[in-house]
C-alpha cells in the first residue's frame, strides 16, 4: 500500500500531463512565460485573493513574505511548536528570533491563549520587536484565524499564513491561503496539491507587497531582470511544473478534494470508537494533507505502527519532536511555557495512508489491522 499514491494519480492524468510536458520541451520555454501567469491567475481565483506569485518552494515562499516585511535581526516571529521545520527555519534564516508557541490538542494548530502569553512575555522582556505571527494550517485544517486576527490587531502584528498543508481547505466560505496578510503554500509532491518536484506560491491582496514579491523572487529586479533594485533570491517556479499543476489543479477541484474527504469520513466512522480521530472544527473543511490519529500512549502508537508496517501498510509520525527541541534552534529561539500539548501529541500521533484514490478495501485493511492491536 502507498502512503500517498502518486503513481495511480499519474496513470489517470498521464495523457494530459505527457502532452503538456512535451509541449514545454519542444518549445524550450523552461523559465517564466504565459503558463506561469495563467497558473497564477487560476490559483488566485481559486483561493479568492487578488495576487498569486509562484516561486520555487514553500520554504522560499515563507522567506520571501518575511523579506517583504523587512523581518530580520531583533524581530520576534511567533511560530507554532508543532509543525514542519520550515515554519521556524525561514524567520531564523533572516536573523529573526522564532518564539515557539504551544498548539491545541484537538486541532493541532497554534493555541490563541498560548500565543497571547507569548506575545506578552516578549513585550515584557523588551528585547525583541514583535512583528509576525506564522499561523500554520496543519494537516489540512485552517488555524483559528478569528482569534489570531484579533491578537494581530491588538498587538499590531502581521499574519503570515503557512498554508503548505492547508491548500484546498476552507473555513466558512473563505479558502485556505486567503487568511494571512500574506499566505503561502507548497507544491512539494506529497502536499494536497503537489507538482513533480519542488514548487510554491505566495498569495496576497496587497498590491505593493505583490509587486515587491515579484521582484524579490527574481533577483530583486526593477524594470527588467538586468535592473536590480534590491537584494532578492532566485526563486521561480519552472514552466514544466506550472503546466503539470494546471492539469492537477483541475483534477484537485473536480474530484480529489471530495474523494479524499470521503476516505477521511470512512476512517473516522470506523475508528472513532477506538482511537482519537481528527477533529475538524464546525464550519471548517479540511484538505487532509494528513489523516492523523491520536493513540492512547506512545507504547500503543509504536505498536500499531510496527504491526501495520509488517502488513505493508506505511504510516508516518508527524511530528516526532517539538520545534523547541530541535538542535538547530538551540540558542536562537525563545521558549514559552512547557509545551504540554506538543509533548502529548508527539508521542501519540500517527498519520495513516490517505489519498484521493484510496479504495474502501484499502481503508478496511488499515482499519482491521488497527482494531487488532488496540
Ligand atoms: C512542506 C511544508 C513547508 C515547506 O514547503 P517546501 O515546498 O517543502 O519548501 C512549510 N511549511 C509546512 C507546514 C510544510 O508542511
């Protein structure tokens, strides 16, 4: 069994993808061009924001957003403690100090109560400038933007929505990647919408930031690429990836999002009595970047993982460590509180195989194997 069956997806889309990739190779227009612009417009329309800027990956997208706001040495950036490394890596790379904040035990997303404590602590200490909240839409569900926006307003902070796992999700009638002052996503192959290599995108309604982002991802270009008005990056999406993404976006909207929600529903119906199944907030719609169960304790989690592996069923532990525990952040982050929920989750979480092409038989196999071992 595959954790995410990208091979099956390719077989379904093969004729369209092969044809488009061949066209790019025949034309040899590998960088930039109208394919990129078309994809950016489709993504912006889908998410419901004014501007989309494609870039090389989701980590660069975060860095570019922070560069647009001039985030650097002396600035405090609030980041959930339970997330993928990039959410804290990007601010740290720019010299800013990540402040790791505990998450909610049920949604896995940043806790607004812990966030306010962290903001107050940084202000009290008086050494850093509180600048940005990085809110991550973990495992496919949007963070609590109502509460986060209130705090951002109250303490004059910007919101950077890390929607690398959230793309396709929604809260009410507002789509993921539309909640941040700037929002980002990743097209890494295993993300909800993935390409065939690395890719990313940045979303904003702000015209000035959009213009600056376009410049920053292209060596800080001015009127053209040989007029450089700021220090930027080389962070563009390949044309090849853009044509693949255009085909995959259609399938994502027309079929995959509802299919993966059907799979999630099957899992939850079968498992909710024996383990803690993912909690999706009322009015929220998840894109199921992961389907993560919470086991009774570490022993049970590790046993289930091992037994499933023996049956050729792959599972993953996202994440085995809190951000505050990562060696890379030692001496360069600020810790707030004891991270009770991260510590609880890291020992108990287990991500099960999930993708839009998963059959009921596959789901049943996973469920039966788990039932045997709880
Ligand atoms: C994958 C991921 C990223 C980074 O995306 P890349 O395209 O791999 O650089 C950032 N944040 C989160 C939450 C992610 O899951």
